[in-house]
C-alpha cells in the first residue's frame, strides 16, 4: 500500500472558498491524520479488514482514505487513530 502525499489535499484546501478558518483547519487536520493512519497501517502491516474490525468501522472507510477526492469524517479518523495507537499532541496556539 502506498501512502499518498498531501499534494492533492493541499490543492483541495487551496481551491476551496472557506466560510470560516475553522473549516480550513479541519481539512488540514484531516489530511495530516489520514497520512499518519496510512503510514502506521503500512508500517505495522495490518490489513484493511483487520483494521476495520479493530476500529469498528466499515472497510470502505479505510479504502476511501486513499481516494484523494474524499475527505473522511473526523470521527472515522479518530477511531482509526485510536485503533492504531496513534498518539495526539494537543497544543494551544498563541
């Protein structure tokens, strides 16, 4: 499985007319999480089916991560991240 770059995400982000800065940040976070999930999945060699079971999501949700035109829900990304033991570091911006 190939981990795709954020190039397409960046193009999507740049082309959108945002109603708010929050939406822009959500898309950016989604892109970063997607890349981290796909990389971790590849690194540990877990199949889509096994990851879907572990995260309690449909296998299609994982397949959709590789579709550059699909922005997954934050809930799916969090479930997959937790299933893969991906740690988050939260900080406040000043």
